[in-house]
């Protein structure tokens, strides 16, 4: 067997790396939350405007939403990665 020892410096460096990665993940999570909140606001605004223009929009939207929700399968969605979106 190999007799490998981990020095306190190695442990400290690993701890720092984990802390930095944790901070990055937290920042990403906050950015995604902000993006989702922005999309929610935009959707609410669009729905409100469409409801003003088309009085029966709300009922048509609910019907279309239910139909789409019944057909929706997120595993089949064509989701592009950031690299794929940048390339196109």
C-alpha cells in the first residue's frame, strides 16, 4: 500500500477551494433567480397587455396552457447549452 499523508497546508488549500466554489455556486443561483424573476415580470406584463387588447385572452390562455401542459415533456425539450447558443 502507498503511505500517503495529507499535510495541513493541503487541507487548508482544499478548504479554500471548496469555499470559493461554494461562493461561485451561490452567485450562479442568485443570477438564475434574478433571471427567473425577470421572466415572471415580463410574462405578467405581456399577459396584462394582451388581456387589454383581447378581452377573451385570459380564457384562451388558460385553455392553451392546460393543453400544452398536458403535452409538455421536459425530457424531450431541445435545450441548448450556453456554448451551443453562442455558436448559433
